[in-house]
């Protein structure tokens, strides 16, 4: 019968021999011979009276064996060393612990995963588990998305239905691209097409509500009239186009595309995925976008066309990062919540900036249709531009996790 345990030497080179081993080999009180193994992988200890006395050792009253410094030096063992102690037959072997599977302890067919080793069987089971988590997450999100698309068409008076559908689609697209789907993959293309139609309908609802709210809070009657005209002009045909176009995009054919991908392709994507490395790539991309914005702001002005275009890309990327960290936290069982919260705070602050920029774009687009005087329109432009500049000036791209504060 082979007995094996892991113990650690102290800083003088002493190591406690397990009681069951001491009793099995009857080592208590006997002189022990210590010699190097032929392959210099460790030492062998046997009870003997026939060896040179200089190599003899006895266990102390606490069952500790002293491994002298000369032997430790030959083996490259430091002062404190974890050793695998094996009792087999009449021998006691002390060696560096064999590489074993971190899950089942097997020493067969090992692969190094980060700082640990996993055997082939446990790795296979682990891969199945990981793949299962991703499939459950993405399929659940897809089913939710398709349901939301139906609701966006059915609940015509529910302005939030379109918003929730767009948000779900954005999450889904970010995750699918994260696991490796190319941007022109048929599933991604369908989601992008739906997002375009949903976005126009959402903008119509939001703009009308926003301009009515601005009008209600405006003290200047002439400026209030400009905002009310903008609210009226926000009414258009996007909702009717959505009702016509969306069923042609998110349909049975789209469901078939998804089912085929889910059952025949997804496993190959998620099993090759290194979440930490992919997140690092996305962080680096985010930092590049921040740098480009700073450069554009320095050269053209923070609220210039080029400055705002660059800042918009930072905003969209930050939104995607929030989703990636949120779902990575779910899949990996924690460790990413703080990063998700950082990007959420950034996203919330950026919302106000995006609102002012959208309002200015809408004003430019409809300027010739507004009946108010050019003077009043100009005042509204200055009002919104000043607000936009103030909001942008408060953004501080801190070093911590690359998130704006």
C-alpha cells in the first residue's frame, strides 16, 4: 500500500513525517539513512544501521526529519519547500510535488491552464460546463430579444418597448462579437438592421418628449415656441417603417439562423475563448478611442464636429464594455462587477451629453422648417451649445480602468 501526503519544510529544513508513515515504517527512535535519488528528483529515507553515520538522522520528539543544507542545495530546494512524502514498502520518498490535476488530483495527460494543471477528463468536463453557460446565456438573451421585437410592434403606445428591444439587441451583438463572430456575420447583420429601424422609432418618441419638456421649463416665450415647433417636427414616419420593416428582419429565417449557430457552431467559439485576454483587448481599444478623442478635442475643440464624433465612439465603446463586464461576471462567477459599475457610471453621465448633441442635430436638420425668427433659433443654438460645452468640460478621463469620472 502506498501512502502519500504533502508537507512543507520550515526555514531550518525540518519537515514533519506524518504519524501513519512513521508507524508504518517503524521509524521512531531509529537512525535513518538519507540519500539522493538517482535522477536527483528528491531523497530516499530508510531505517538502517549499515550506512555512514554522517548520513544518519533521527526523528525528533515531534516526528520531524532534518534535511541538511548540503542536500537541499544539491536539489535546489530553498529554506521553505513544499514536498510530497510517499511511503511505499520500506522506503520513505521526499520529492517536489508531482504536477496534478487541480480538480481530481490525477497526474495523467495534464494541460497547464493559467497557473493550474487540469487533466484531459476534467478539462473536457470543464469545457462542457463553460460552453453550457455561454449557450444558456446567449440563447436566453436571444429568446428575450425576439420576444421584445414582437412587443415593440404590438405595444404601439409603450414608448419603452422599443427602447428595451434596442438595449437587448445591443447586448446580444456585443456578446456575439466578443466570442468571435465577425461583424458581417448574417446574425449580426440582422441585429444591426433591426437596430437601425428601432433607433429611428425610438428617436422620434424621445425627441418629442424631450422638446416638450424643454418648452415647459423655458421662461422665454419665444424660445419656448422654438422647442414646441421642434416637438411637432419630431413626429414622422419611423414608427410605420418599423412596423413594415422589422418583421422582414427578425422572422422565422432569423430564428433558423440562430438555431443552426447555437447547435453547430457556438461551442467552437466559446471553447477557444480566453475571457481575460479578450477583455484586455477591448480595454486597449477603449483607450485608443479616448486618445483619439483627446487629440480631436485639442486640435478642433471639444464640441467641434470631429470632437463630438470621436467622443460618440468612446461612449458607444464604454456602453459595450459595461455589458461585457456584466456578463463576464455571470459566466466566470464573479470578479468583474467593479469594472461593470465603472462603465455604467460613465454611460449615465454621457447620456446628457448625447441628448444635447442630438437636439442640436435635430435643430440643424429642421432649421428651415421652423417658423420662428433666425434670431430666436440662434439663441436656442447658443443655449444648447453652452450646455453641451459645460457637460463635456466635466468629463475627466481618469487612469483607473480607463473610465471617465
